[in-house]
């Protein structure tokens, strides 16, 4: 039990993490595109 409990715990976290990525995938992509645009603007200004 001691060895199997943490495994189930991490599996639960992994599925929760993947579900969160699935729900926020569009938002994350938008944020990444926005940050890339900001970096490009900073590079062009320099």
C-alpha cells in the first residue's frame, strides 16, 4: 500500500494536468503567440 499510494497519486495529478492542458490549450497558444510578438517587437526596437 505504501508503494502503490504515491503512484496512484501521481497518476491522478498527471490526468488532472492533461485535462487542464486540454481545456486551456487555446488560451496557452494565444499567450505564447502574444509573448512571441512582444519579443519580436523588442528585438526590432533594439
